C-alpha cells in the first residue's frame, strides 16, 4: 500500500496540470480573443496618453 500513497500526489498534480493546460487552450481564440485584444489595445492607448501627457508637462516652463 505504500506504493499507492507514493503515487497519489504525482497523479493528482498531473491531472490538475492537464486541466490547467486544457483550460488555457480552450480560452484562446474566438470571441475571447477579440475581447482580450480590445482590453490590451485600450490599456496600451491609455499608457501612451499618460506618457505623452507626462512629456508635455515636463516640456512646459514653470511660471
């Protein structure tokens, strides 16, 4: 029975790992990809605006 208790943790971890990989693969592409791309594009646009606003405020002379 020691071999059963020795094999259970690796088998459980392997099953969970396979489940995670399957979930990741299923969530790629399709409608999810469009939503994820939109979120990334919005975040990049916001970061670019912040960066440009910071440059403009640094370029202005202080009165």
